[in-house]
């Protein structure tokens, strides 16, 4: 369960500050700007482009990034999984009602909209 109170996100006992989430969102936007954006896969093996979920995974859990295949549920234990999930749900919950991967693949217009989503959410968290 995720709770947002007092500027912190709690997921299964791990606590992440809004500042940390904002840092992740800015770094995720940077990652997409550098590596490019794609749909329907976490990372394009030929070009290195990433979807929104893939970029977030690369930032939050870089050592696991190569182990995850395109949008396939993978059970990985440890706090990185909790942080990634908390960040993902905090990002999309009230905005679209859809998971980040769905929004990326079916609703986002282009890479600029994806980058703007991450940048704007970071600003909101720092306000």
C-alpha cells in the first residue's frame, strides 16, 4: 500500500521523500533526452531508446535494468522494487488512472510530452 503524507511516500515500510522522487523524475527526463524515447518496450536494443517505465527503471534500479524484458511482470525483492513502484504509482495515479506503461504506449503524443510529465511532476513535488 502506498501512502502520501507530510511530503513523503511510504510503500511497504520504505520511505521516500518528495525531494528524492523529484530527483528521480528529473533524472528520468534527462535519460530520455539523451537516449531517446520508444513505445511497447522498456528499451530498444538497437537504438537504446526507452519508454517512460524503462527510463524510470534505469534511474531507480540501474543494476536491474538489463534484467527486465518489455513490460513483463518480474518478481524482484528488495527496496529498489518498492521505490520503483512507489515512484510509478505516484506519477500516474490521479493523472490518467492508467499505469505509466499504458500511458506511454497509448496516450503520450511524443517524447516531449513524456519528458514534460516527468519535469512537471518534479516541480510539483518541490513546490
